[in-house]
C-alpha cells in the first residue's frame, strides 16, 4: 500500500492511517485485500491511479483475465446452437456458468432462472417490454431509480397502466415509507402491478429496505429489485429475499468481461411475461408459411440470438474470484472506508467555518453503501462547478464521476425542482443536452460529484481523495475552465 503513497506526506499519511485503524477496528479483518491490491490490481499503483468509480464499473483481477485467456487459447469453442464437439464445449461451459450464477446468489434452480443479457439495462428492457401492463395495472417506482428503470414507465404508459413515483426525502434521500405503502394498497390484486426500486441507489448510496419485497408481494405486487449498484459490495441472498426480477451487470461486480449482465427471475414471474417478438434461439419451432411459433421455456425464451458464449465462462471466473475473496470481507472494508470518508469530508471547513461539502444521502454507514455523492461550496456558499472539480481531479489521476449519473430523480430532489419547473424543458422540438439543460436552468439545477468504493479500494485511495478535497479549502468557487 505504501507504494501508492510515496508522493504523499508520509507522516501525515501514517498518522491518518493510524487514526483510521483506531476508529475502524473492523478494517483489520480485511487486510488481505491490501495484499490482493498489491498483486492482482497492482496496475493501479504502477500507474498512480486513484480509482473511485466502482459504481460505474468494477475492476478485474489480473488472474481473472489470465484464466480466461488460458481457457480461450487451450480450447476450441463454436456457436452453441449446434451439437458438434466445439459447440458442445461452449454449451457445457456456458451452462456451468449459468448454474454458478444461481449458486453464487443462493438462488434455488427450482425457483429461479438466470438469463444472460448484455447488461442490467437490457435485463430491465426484457421485463419492461414484456410485463403484462394493462389499464388498471400500476407501475410504482422510487425517485432514485436509474434511467433504465425509469424507462420502463414508457412501456407501462403505452399500455394504459398508472405510473407512480415515490419521492425520496432530503437530506438522507430515503423513502417516506407511508407514501410507499399507500401506493401498495392502491394496487388492485386483480391486475398485474410492478414495484421497482434499487437495492442500493447509484446516486446516494442509500440501501432501501429489502423487507419491501415481501410486503409488496403480500399485496399482490411483483417486485423488480435493481441490484446493479448493490451486488458488487453486498451479499445478495435469494434464499432470504425473493424478488421476482433482479437485473444486474457483471462488469460492475468484477470488471471483466464487459458486455454481460443477467436477469435473474422467478420462474413463475417469467411465465407472466409476454415477449413482443421471437428471435433465433428463443423458440422451439417457428414457421414462415404456418405463420406461427412456440416460445422456448425459461431462459431460452429470453436470450435473443447467439449468447456471448466466449465471455460467459469469464462470468464464472469472476464470481469465483469474488467468492474466494469473500463478499462479506469486501463489504466490511468498503463500509469502514466509507465511514471514514464521510466523517472526514463533513469535517472539512474553510477558515471562516463554512463547510466545504454537502453530502447527498446518509452521513453515517447505517443503511447505505460505498457510493458517496456531494457538491463542493466555497466559504461564501458559492457552488464549485462539478465539471471544474472533475478537471482538477483528473489532473491528480483521480477517477470519479460527475453529472447526474443516469439518476435524474434524485438530482431533481436535491435541487428542489418540481414538475412545474421541469416540464417546460421537455416540450422542445430540438433535443437538449445535459449541459444545455444545466445552463438553461441558470443555477437552479446542477450535477454533483460521485465517488464510489469497491473491492480494490485502499485507505490510500480515500486518503488521497480527502487530501484533494482539502486542497480546495479557502479557494473561491471556480467557473468551468478557470
Ligand atoms: C442502479 C443501476 N441500475 C442500472 C444500471 C445500468 O447498468 P448498465 O449500464 O450496465 O446497463 C446502473 C449503471 O450504473 C445502475 O447503477
């Protein structure tokens, strides 16, 4: 770990690390991850990179790539849609990976199937385009959903379903449960009703209660639990909670490969879906002149065309890597580092006592994950442009994320924007960009700065970020390009 801090003030770093270990004794049980960082993820320190965008994408261990490359260089794999030897070799490994996905999430194969998709968004689209919304059905979702969950409202509305957003409430950006339960009571169990929420918000890091799943199902709702931001650093145990649809992206869990996600779905919930088309691989038979087709059962009916058969074995390699490291160890480590980061950032004050940062979301590690979103303010309360912050961070080789993170609802809440404020911007004949929108709102809307921690994060990473924050103290708020 020290190699990455060689350019830092060693004494200050040592004191901070000592203080951190004292404040977070649970970190001691996660020290094996420092060794892993120094070997499997050493490219970060070799290049002096501080990577703080794990909610954007996870990082792969070198051994994952090596194992995958060995597999590819020592075997011959053909398209799995045949029964020749090379095709069967692909099928065997891909099915083995599919079983392992269920095993990893402790999902009974009697209850669940794992459908391979391109990413979480395409898993969400599979549900949205096929969910039997009709007039009388309801689609309820929290404000802090990712746009790929928001997008399902277009399918719901087009089929006459009522769409209801449950607001998040500042400053913690949690849900007012009374509002949620009012909505759940409104659902008529005679219709198909779908509740969608993130197990962890990719905006605020808030972890919404998983107990909502059973509560909603007891009232006749189906539940879509977006696990994309949750699964990389938390245990998702599908024997304890049983959402109907779980979308996720594997690159967020372990970096390699990109281009594969999954929809893990209850078999009964899958049978409810009506696919709007058929494709190669999804049918038992189809006919041109007979003008008909039969959709295949379970996952086969949902995997359009040829699956990503060379990369799917790398999903098993990645999941086995996470299992070997231990998701609970990863979780513990990320929470210790997040706790320290939050405390340090909130304590940063300009000389006149004004706070440097405003955190959007919970200030403690209770009911949250390792995603922290903030804005920076000068000593007069002037906002630092998030794009300027990103430029400064880039210059320090710190990879963070800025903007609204495909999560506009949470952004609207932090900026106290109402439907009346926003609706006029969505009737333009010409497309508007995010930058144009920010300009047009003339200071009433802004993006934010997000840092997110993961498997390979060290104390030195968060220390360097806090040091970067400290360098902003007593600087006047900068416009972009200043
Ligand atoms: C909570 C959440 N849901 C869905 C997605 C979409 O994932 P993908 O872009 O891999 O489809 C993301 C991506 O950041 C996310 O954080």
